[in-house]
C-alpha cells in the first residue's frame, strides 16, 4: 500500500510539474502571482508543482473590430467610420503586467486608442482623400500612432483598416436630393435645347418648303403661259387658214359645252346666230349648198 501511495503521489507531482506548450501559444510562468519566466518554444516543459502557475497567451494574429462611430473630417464633413485592427501579443510579461491574463483588457484599451487615432488623423484630412487611393497613406498614419501607444502593453499592431466610410443618413439624403435636382436641371436644359433645335429645324424646313412651292408655282405659271401662248398662236393660225371652218368648230364646241349636261335651258330668238348650225348645215367653200 505504501508503494502504491508513493507511486500515486509521484504521478500527481509529475502531472502537475510537466506541461506542454503548443506552436500557437506562448506561456508566462508565475509564482505566487509574480512573473518568473516566459516560454516561447513549443514542447514539453517543467515547473514547480503547486507553487508555479502557467498562463497561456495566443501568439497568432488577433482581430478586433471597432464599433462604427461618427468622425468630423478636416473639411467639416461627417463620416460614419467602421474599422478593424489586427494585432499580436509580442511580450507576454509586459502584456500581463499591463492588462492581466485575458484579452478583454487589451481590447478595451485598443478601442479607445484606435478611436482617438482615427479622430486625430481624419480630423486633418479631406473627404476626397478618405474616399480615394490616398486612404492607404491615412491608414499608415493611424497604424503608426496606434502601434506606438500599444507597445507599452506588449502588443504589436499589424494593420488598421477602415472597412466602410459612409455619410450620415441626413447628409446622404441631402446629397441625393442635390443629385436629383442637378439631374432634373440637366434634363430641363436638354429638353429646352431639343425644343430649340426642333423649332429651328421646322423653321428651316418650312422656309425650304415655301421656296420650293414658290419656284414650282413660278415654273408652272411660266409653262402655262407658254402653253396658252402656243394655243392662241395655233388658234390664230387656224383662223387665218380657214375662217369658216374655225367658226364652225368653235360653234360646235359651244354646243357641246352648253348641252352636255342635258338639263341646260337657253332663251334665244329664232334668228340668233348661235342656232344657225341647227337650222342650216355649214357649206364647204367651192361646193354647192344642199
């Protein structure tokens, strides 16, 4: 029984004096609450049982997101900035002395440091710089300031980035209203210019139409006058060649025009010259009358 008890005691002491450090950890050994040494090498290590305590810290890259906050820029513009920070615990002893064994303390400190640095740097920048490719330079300034302040906590800042930078809701609505008004002004100007161009085109077309019609009427009147002149010349030539035939042909044309409808009514004396061809057929020159 004594041997079993001794073996059990040795096993308990061995289990409480040996511990393993993984590759993602770094360990601080404390004795009665006082830091003794830092272990960064992975593997099996030993400590005094019941006297020394092992406190583990993550050596990987850690992330912290700052809640969105309103920042006033150098041109008095307001922005809602949403940022995040990447950091790493580089000195477990200093970290333990500054904020304790947990990550909650350093996260609370990071919140105030990052927020102050954002306000300080962005307070000297214009809105166009924040929204352009110049943002990398701005983030470099913020990262440098945060890293300088967090060195005393055993923390190295790897990166600080602005995830989103939005205008406040009231500013967004004002900008949208201005954009809408500007688009409406451009649309009104385009419509006015279109109406002016339309009126100009219509006036030009109407002027060309008037000119074309006037030229066409002039040509038509000229051709009509030439035709009437030729017709009069033909009539005159026919009359001079055979006056009796011409008179007979004109009288027949008058009959055709007067009696074509079948409902014409003429009041004439029996001896009227208009009716002479109805009473007596025309005679041919040099022939005996029938």
